[in-house]
C-alpha cells in the first residue's frame, strides 16, 4: 500500500515520522507532502484555536520579547500570557520598535477581545506609547524585570523546540510555526493557572480529549 502521510515538516517545528519506520508498514510519504500539508493546515489549526480563546484571557498581561534567528538574522518574537499563565498572543517581527509593539497589542486585543487592566513589561521604551495608543491610557503599565519573570520563564517552551531546529530559513514559515506551536501548546496545557497541581490520571484524560479536538479541527480543515 502506498500513501502520502500528512505530517508537519521538521522545519516548522513538528515531529515527523522517519520514512524507514513507515515503509516497514507499507506507508510511503515524501518531504514535499509534509511541507504542503503543514503550509495549508497549520494556519487553519492555529486560527481555529485562536477563535476558541476569544473572551477567555485574563485582564492582567505579562509581555516580553524573545529572539529567533531567521535566515541568519535575529528577529523578535513578542509573546504575552495572563496572570494564570494562559496564552494572550504571539507576534513575530523583524524589528523591535514602536510599530512592532503596536502591531502586537492590536493583534492581542483582536484575538482575546479583552481590554486588560494591567500590563507588565521589561521597560522597553516602545511600550508606554504603544500600550496607551492601542489599549488605552487607563491601563496600568508596570515595568519590572522581576515581576516579568513569569513570561520570561514561559519562553522555555518555544525555545526548547526552536533550538534543535537551528533557526529558520523563511520568515513566513517561522511566523506560521510560532503561532501554531504556541496555540497548540496552550490548548494542550492541563492546568488552568500557574502552579496548579493536576493528577497524572486527569492529565491523561485531558490530553486524549484535546488531541481528539485537534484532530477534529484538522478534519474539518
């Protein structure tokens, strides 16, 4: 039997099955099939998860940027979570400036449909005007590296997956990966708030249920 197995390509951050292992079972797939599937379905999967998050984010946001190398150049990944550790938004930018910060907050507000009461950042000079311009002047903007440790620690997820990949070659593929990865990671997260204890049995149940939901999203797409 010959078939093309629609798996996501390694370049975009998802684990693919080695061709030799599937060949034993009579299944043949190509890297082109993997790339085509990822390019077409990963954005649809991410968008489906983003729509599910509307109105669910908290009103205290922690915002920070981390670095990713694309085609040999450093780019900036803006990320935010709420007080409970739930994803607010992800935005990849080639620059770290006022325009990028404003674009990030516009995106975060659009996907969450939430107006935050408080935003904590590391104090970069672009944030005060960007927050005031996009989120409103009534938002309490805190600048504290210590209080922002929560989002800096949260970068470990994307960093842990990105480092073995040795960077990206295309900005569009990097943007697609970052959004899909964080959306799926957030959706599969078994806890509702930071430091919550969930039994292994409950974690397994939640994981099975949510993987099934992801499969349904892909099937619809």
